[in-house]
C-alpha cells in the first residue's frame, strides 16, 4: 500500500463561495459545511447513492445516502464508501461530487474500484487508499492520480466548493476527471474490469462531500458519433442549432467535454462581465436566498 506522510495541507480555501462558473451561494451551517442544493443539483438526476452496507465505520450518510461525512468526531485513519450500483460493461457513466468542507491532511480522494477493493484495511492508518492496489483508481485533492500503488501528477488541486466530475467509459475502458466541469484529460486507459463501483475516501476529520449528479447511457451508434465529434467545435455548434439535437447534446455535454456556453454561436462575455447573469441560477433552499 502506498502510504503518504501525514501532513496538514489546506487547498484553495480562501472563500466560502461555490467555485468558478457555478453559483455564488454562501449557504453554510455553523460547521462550515455547504448546506444548499445548487450548481448541478438542480438537474435532479441520481441513478445511484452511497451504500450504507458497504462503508467504513467512520462514515455518516445523509440526503438519501448521496452525502457522506467522514470521521464525524475525530480521525484515526482512512474511511471510505462505495456506490450501491455496479458500473457495467457496455455503458458510459458520468457523475459529479461536490466538496462541502475544507480538505486537508494525508488525502481525500474520489475514484472507482472493484468489489475486491478493501474499504476497511486502513481504518487505523493515514494513507491514500484509492489506487493503493490494482483493485482501485483514485484522484487526490492534491491533484495526483494513483493506481496499483503508483502516484503521478495529473491536474490542479481542489478544495471546498469544487465539483469533481468522473467520466467512465466502460466500452473503451477509459477514465477521465473534470474539475468544475472542465475536462482534465484521460487519466487511465485499458481498464479491463467488467464491474466497477464509484468510491471516495478521506483521512480528514469532519470532511464531507455530496453526489450532485449521476447519469449513464448504453453505448449506441448515435453516442459513438457524438464522441467522435468531441474535437470539432465548429460542427458541434452547427448541430446544436438543429431542433431536437441541442437537448441531446446538452444532456451529454460530458461526452464532448464542452458546455452549452462553449457551443453557443453567441460569443461568451469575458470573465467578470455580467457575472450574475452568466452564472447558473442558484437553487438554494436556505432562507429563501436566490442570487
């Protein structure tokens, strides 16, 4: 197992607002945890949740098991939880996880693993659990990837308010991560396991995260054609102007790695111009706040 020296590391935690092109919500409880439902959650698409029968003892599930809080009291090691639905060959999957609290310490990770990946083997050890063996693949809040005990740099670090997207293609055997809906590139290829599960882990006391979106689609000729157009922005912009195709492409934007704004024929304003109008409308339910 790859064990990382225990070290307190705070990542990108200067503000309490949601990140980047999402909402400007500041709704938190007295423990500093985001409590509103905003950003991607307004889509209300959830095909799976965390499995309360397949989680480390130091986990607490809520919100129909879509939200997990690790080490509610204090941390004495690494806690993890697995999704309650298998990810099978022949489908493509995309889900998003929002970081609700500050991330610090040895590691906080998102990723995938087989049923053989042991969740409780590091209950009293601070380590980077996901990817510590050949049964799982993990993306760390420090920006590193890990599989079979090997760590490598991959993308920028993430922290409280960040939304991590995970795109798993069980047809091609590829895994890719997104940060605030921006693709970070293929992380792993040739993943040959026939059945996988979403997984997350944390060594940080009172850390929390929530699944905000989880969707899938069986591989079809139409879907493969859309994947093939991922690098052709000009053609995609023409297609979204065709009645009936815009909604389809919008629903599967993660297949092409481009948002509605990027595919719109109308040039997007520069950063900072019309900030409120550009951001997604906050669906916050706390105190009736709406920005």
